[in-house]
């Protein structure tokens, strides 16, 4: 054994992990809270491949337009969906590829 090497039983204690600031952790917890509702997950999956108007989303997830609109507000506030206006119609879509990735990774995890 080299002179400077420590024996296995003499290993130095590990330093505690460096955690993100509490504010960042609260934001992350809020993000996962949004994913914790099956209605919102259904809406996100309905928007997985294409943008849809509220009526089309409501038909896809078999909910009222009012219920869908309420959930879309939560999803917009969490920056998971975006919208664009075309005349009187508003179309919703997933905000970016990160949202698709989160959904895909979650599905992969539960299918293991």
C-alpha cells in the first residue's frame, strides 16, 4: 500500500451534498405538483403532438370546456402550455420540448 493512501476503514467522511436554494426547490416542487393531477396529464398528452382549441381538448379528455379552461390556466401559469389566438379561437400547445421529455420520462419510469 502506498504511504499516502488511506486504508478502506480510514476513508474521509463525505461532504454533505450541495443543494439548490430553497426557492428553487419550492419552484421544482410546484412544478411536480402540477404534474400530480391526472386531468392535467390528460390535457398535456392531448397536446403532445398538436395544438388544439379548448373544445377539441375537452372532447379528447371528455371534460367540459369550463373544466379544461380552468386546468389550462394552471398549465399556462406553470409555463407548461402556450397559446396563440387565431381570430376568436385560442389554440393551445405544449410550451416546449422539455414538457414532452418530462412526460416521456415519466411514462418510461412507470413502464419499467
